[in-house]
């Protein structure tokens, strides 16, 4: 009897794990001293540079972007969950960051990471509509939060626990979302909504943390008539991520008056397309933002 498929699990079936490919890749790397010596050393803070360069090329091709992702925009991490903790440790301060706004329904294991970063009791749900996050609901929530902050006896005008650092900053708000194939709703945010969300984040000094781990888990709607396997990445264009939108619209992250950190970052991982045990992912943001994460 065939065992049932557990749809609660967010990882590939064992039959899809590329064991042989990973074994061959590891053997090739460890057999080459030029790669092995550098790969097994501490290496640069943002991660092994050839790896960052290859991931950057792959992302540029996969998203068909006119503005390429560069190695300088990336920091290699131990997976998406570790990366979320790193971002919060660098770019938030429990005494200054007002709220964590979470597009609901949400990936429940992320809640623990926010709580461990000092935001227990300050997680707020934001509903979705047919285009993605309900911006009217989010804006009202942020405006009310700012009014509450001004009236708090304990409110601080600057971060309390994080020193002033040229390599980083602290945001007033954090918005956590899964723009494409959201977990668990499976909804995808429209391009127009992504652009509006980035503009709102800039107004409220908010950081958009996007889990982009599901972007490549789709295939053409029409099956191949000849029974051929579909290609990866898909032959059609994927919607630009929030980090792409932030980099490109209205002058981008280097626009006049900007501090260069940007207002969006992409949390990437190989867990869904290679295997969770690989424990490898990446952070993508502006060059300044990625550097800040690399230092933690």
C-alpha cells in the first residue's frame, strides 16, 4: 500500500531529492584544491564569492530582469529561517521598531523568530484581498501605531539597544510577506500591489521582508503535448520581486534623499528546490543592506 502524501510538509518528496547531483558536485569541489581550500575556510563575510556570482547570474536569468542582480547584492546564509533572524538582529530594535506586520494567513514558524527578536505581543495581522496585502488595512494600522508611539511613556526617538552604525540602520516597521505562492494561502501579489507596497514602505520607513522561496515551484498551465518535461526556470516571465521593484521604481534605492539601504529584501533558499538539509540560502537587497547582514 502506497503511503499517503503529507501535504503539511513544505519540502520535496524523497524521490525528488537530487542526491546523485549533490554527491557529484561535492566530489568535484572537494577534489579541486583551488575550490576546496577556499570553500572550507572562513572566507569573505558575504559568502564564497564564486557562489554569490553564480547565484546572481541564475537569479537574473530566472527573473528575466533588465537590471541584473550582482554578487554585491547577495549574502550567503544558512537558509531562509536563519536569514530572517539575522535581518531582525541587524535592522530592528525592540525599543524603537513599532510593529511587525504579517500578511495573514502566514507561515506560523516565522512567529517564533519574531518573538525571539523581542517582538512578542507586537505581531499584527494584515488581511489579503484579491491582489495581495490589503494596503488600506495596513496603512490604517501603521498610522494608528505611530499615534500610539507618540503617546507612549517608553517611546524612544532613536534605537535603544543598537548603537549607531554606518553599516546598518533600524527601521520603524517591518512587513513580512510571501508575495508569490504564499504559504498557506497560495495567493500571489499583483505587480501593481507590489509597487504600491514598496511606495508605502518608503513613506513609513518600513522594511519589507519577502520570503521568495516558492517562486520557482510552478510550471506552464498548458501541459506539453509531446510529453516533454518542462524546463527550470519556467519559460515564462516571473513577476518582479519586491526587492526588484524597490531597486527600479521612482529612482530606486539610490534616489535623492535615500540612505541607500532600500526598503525591501528577498529571503531566498535552496530548501524547496534542492533539499532542506542543504541548509543554504541567500539574502538579496541593496549593496548596503546585504553588507549589513554579512557583518552579523
